[in-house]
């Protein structure tokens, strides 16, 4: 992970699990920094698709070290942004 370069957090959710990929643009190429996935609890399986996607986003952001980033947050259904500047 470099200090310069946009970060992209792609999330996805299914009926049984959530996942995310943190990438960074380096030298004009997107490089994977970290992968994340986990199974959903019985209660989480009842969430709507949007809530599952947001769960993947929040869970992954909580696991990241504090970074000042400019990121486009993407999911299979929606892109939040196009540029979101925030501390994750």
C-alpha cells in the first residue's frame, strides 16, 4: 500500500455471506491490497440486499487501519461517490 493513489472498496453480498476487496490505483493500474469475506449470521440472512451490502462496507471499514483516503465505494448494485473523501 502506497501513500498516493486512489483506494477502491468493492463489496458484494449473497444470501449466505458478504465480501469485499480493497484496491489501490498504483501506476495507472488497480492493485489488490486486501480481501475480506465472512458468513452471515442467521439474523443477517434476513436483511434486504441493500442492508447486506452496507454490512459488508461497514464491517470492512471497521477492520481497516485508520487511513485518510479518497475512495470510490462500489457494490454490485450501486457506486457511492464517485469520490468520497473520509477517514475510514
